[in-house]
C-alpha cells in the first residue's frame, strides 16, 4: 500500500524462524548498495518506490523527504502467514497456497515503480515462487529502474539471520534482527546473473560482514 501502510510482524509458529521479537541490538553498517540505489534516483523527485521491509517510519520518512512516494509490503511476513505451517518450502509449491499468496501480493500495474528495495526476501523463496517474483518485479519496474537485494555470503550456513531493514541515511543501514530462518539456497554470482537474466545488468558489492549487496538494473 502507498504511504507506508504495510503488514506488521507478529508471531508465527512452524516456519523455522526463532520467534517474532528482535534478537539483539540493531546493527548499523555502511551500505555501498544503498548508496548506489539512491545515486540512481539523483536529481529526480516524485518517483514511486517499493519497499519489502513493511511499514517503517524510518524508511517512509527518508523516502518521502526526498520527494518520492513509497509502497510498503512486509514480504517476509506475508510468506510466513501463507506458507508457515508445516514444511515452509514445500508449501510454496502447493498450487492453492501459491495462488492465494500471489493474489495478495504485488498487486500493482506494470511499470508502476522507479525502484525497489527487496532486502533479503529472495533468499526465502522456493524455486518456482522465486522466478515468478523476479519476473513480476521485472514487469512492475520501469526500464532503467534499480532494485537492491541482499544475500547471505555464508555458503556453509543454511540457517541465516533475517532482519528488519531501516534506512539511517543514504549510505547507512540499521539492521534489527528478527530471528533465524533456513534459506532456500545459496546464491553465488553466476546463479544471481542467471536469475536476473531478463534485467540489463547485475552489480555486486563487497561487504565486510555476512551480507552480499546486489544492485539489479531493469
């Protein structure tokens, strides 16, 4: 929904996430990917952006102060609600559950957005839903628009921390741990280039922590 009215986190059992309350203090980190994302919006106002982090006052205020509009959806929370009981990833392949999820999310016109902040959501999508979502975002983004996504850089660890992502400034993120989850798969650079094959290009940013930042240009 526009104006930052998205879904809010709550407790869901059986989804492989360690509770719904934050685990530990916020982590503040510089973000080259975030800096590149906002650089792509420079000298423009009145754009429409998509935020997968849910309704966050920090993100809403930062984006609107730049003169842009924001649509907020807590995509990971919606995944929990729709697929959380039982086998999280097997449930994503269930046609009825999948159809219901897709009917409730990303209901926007083609070419509606000038940029998207997807954060770490792609890591928690099974193969079919992942490709469908990547293709759907390709349709929703205008040509030349950028998308920021984050992936775990820890190849050997299947269980990763997921976060609430808050924009501190144009170069800095505040990460609030929301629990742990088993990711669907590990993405190396080649896998990401294949996943975003419809897009113009994929740019990777080196980081000093366990998160890899990726800018994907429509």
